[in-house]
C-alpha cells in the first residue's frame, strides 16, 4: 500500500514542486496540500494521512504549532519537517513538538521517501546533517556532565531555555526585530518561539506572557529591588 502524504508549505511554487516530485516516487500518494499550519491540521482531520511533510515558516499557524496540534489530536499521523532552515533552534523546537523526521529542502526524492518510510515504521527520518547535530548536542551535554557543570534549572510548563531567553527580552520591552538581533536568530524564529510561549503559558498576548514571566520569577518588573 502507498503511504498517504499531506504536503504543507506556504509558497505555492514550492508546494506544487514537492507534490510533483512525490508523484514520481513509488509507494507515495499525495492526498492533500496545505498553504499553512491551520490548513494542514484540517487536512489531517479530513484525509487521515500517514505522514505530513511540514514546512516550518508559514503564516497564521507555523509548522511547529501545527506539528504539536497534529501529534496531540491525530497521533497516528507522523510529521516530517521539510524546511529551508537547518539551525539548531528550528531543529530542536520541531523535534520537541513531536516531529519524527527532519529534512532540508535540498533533500533528494529518495531521501524524502526513505524518511516517510522510516517514520511510518516507527523510526526517525533524519538527514545525516541533522543526525550530526543531534550527536554533537548529546556529546556536548555528556562533556558538561563529566566536567561537573551544574544542570540548567528546570523551567516551568515545558519552556525551553531559548524560549525563556525570548520571554525575558519580551519582558524587557524588546520588539521581535530587537530580540532577533540580540539572540542572533531570524525574526521568523523569534515569532515561532513567541507562538510556543503563548501556547505553553496560555497567554493571549505579550502582556499576558510578561505577567506569566513575573509570576514565575523568570523576569522581574522594572524597579524591583533584590536583596
């Protein structure tokens, strides 16, 4: 039986190109194409695919949030990220959201097919480049443990260290552009982190996120004295 696949990408030319490429691969049937994360979630509900090939940078609902929703609401469907971005922030945020595979858009058709087959079988569909990044992260953590570096304090509600950094900068009044410059990441990555923060903290806006940061001691109001 063919693997049933949904493609999610906000750029129509790219989306159509991926659909065309998948149509040439044996064992894959494209059952839908989505222009953003909301459409991807709706198509999963409608078509019950085996796998979603998910872009990360999309309007309305980005790939990370869509992945989190799909894995929560439709756990039978696996997600393979297919994106231009290979930075650590994008990689680890996507994997934490529940993606089982991660490829960049320079992947060959055979690599995509292998990743789809792998995640359906319960394995990870990661490119060699991504595997190297994961190995480097694990090696670094092992080295820190061996050196006796104290572990980072546990953050509430599943917030990652980078998301905590973004939250502190929001509390300091920085704009998305200023946060991007301060952390040397893209504005799109900042937006992804903020969307994740809103979801994890149940905040409706930046004011709610700042209130959460103050209540949890992740940031302190201006003028607060320390003793």
